[in-house]
C-alpha cells in the first residue's frame, strides 16, 4: 500500500462534460497543487457512455494521478464500477456535478488521516444536516436516525479499501442505489462518523431528468431501509423517521420541482400507486400539499448553510 495514493476520488459520469470539467478544475486548483502532493490522491473518471464522450478530458487534465476508464455498465451501477478501479486507502465516491470548495480536499485528507487507524464508517453531508459539525456515533441505529435519507446521496459515500475488498464480490446491489447497498453493509462497525462540514458546492443542472426518481424514492430506496429494519440493524422508530423525512422533505421537494416549477423532468409514472407501498394512506395528497410550502424550508436551509454555517469555517 506504500506506493498507493491515500485517497481515490471516484467520479462516475455520462455526458455533461462542462460539469465534469468544472469538478476536475476544482480538484486540481493552484492551492491543491502547491500544498498537496499528487501522490497523495488520485482521480478516477469512469465514463459509461459508449461513445467515450469524456475521454477528451485526459488531454485537458494531463496529470499522472488522473485516470480515465470507459465502462460498459448500466446506469447507476457505474457508481460501483468506478470504485473497482481505485487504488487508494480510502475510496471517495464523488458526484460529477459537485465541485470542491477551496481547501476542501486538503481538509478531507487531514480528517481521514486522523481516523485512519480505527477506520470507522464515514459519511459526508456537506452542511445538509445544518450542523456543520463532525459527529461520532457508537450505534448504527443512532447514526442512521441522524443521517436519515441522506444515505441515498452518492456524493456522501466513502469506504475504506479494506472494507470494500471484503464486500465487493459478495454484495447484492440495488441498481439505482449501489452505493447505498454497499454502505449499509457497514452496520457492524465500532464507530460511525457524520461529517457535515461545508466541503462541496452543487452545480445547478437545468431541466435535470432521465429516470423515474419518484419510483426511486417511493419504492427502491425505502425497500433498502425496510430491509435493514427487518434484519434488526435499525429500530422501527428509526425506519419510520427516515420514511417520514422522505415524505415531508424529499418527495415534496421533488414534486414541486417536477410538477409545479417544472425545473426538472424526471418521470412520475406510477407515483400515486407506488407511494402506497411503504407510506401511509393519503401520502400522495400530503406530498401535493407540502410541495407548496417546501420551497420556504429549502430557502431557510440554504440560508443556514451559506451564512450561518460559513461563520464556523
């Protein structure tokens, strides 16, 4: 492991080259070039576009620690395959539209090195929990209760190389949430850490769409939470809290963005029926009503992140 980088930044992507370019630029900033040796980290770009549309980035970022792979896989499973190319001690899955804040990569590496010996489970939430703090948990149930549905966020996922090697061949991956499938196998860790420090900025993608996100969060993701409850990894109260958070916060915002503001183009086929599987009767109408007030909650969260939490930096 001595010749391997400490951290692998693993970026699954397909198209949206301008967003990927901005993300790579944020990694290879002058600040990082001056303060962070290139052998400390590597960047893996896994492109599952058959036309290799992102391959040109190899010439734009001619760094010895930047590696491009064209991957033949279905959709979100690229989030798993990109990890298999990595050589680092810690594998950080990274969303192609998330740029690093100034100094964030240095901060992440310093944080991970401070806990490298014990190798706890780690999840990054970049201020979305509105604490801006690093919190330790000794129980998986408490950890999941505080993390809630953010365990679905691909950009928050990371795993130690040793842990990934132990599970990569024997894991049943959800096709929409392969990273969540991997993360939920870490329930037996001795320590769990939520890192809510401000580390990333999200690039806004106009008219984002491409799959049925309503199905993803009314059926697929809840099925993963239901599974770990049935296995005894979390309590009923934690399961119910996560489902309630999805209903009151995530699905209502999604409904607003797709059906009301029409900022996104995700399919909603079958939503009215699907929401009845894991959620209480009348949940569809609750989501519809909440969608008219959820923008106010989002604005308040952004104020806390951009102004109140920044004061802690």
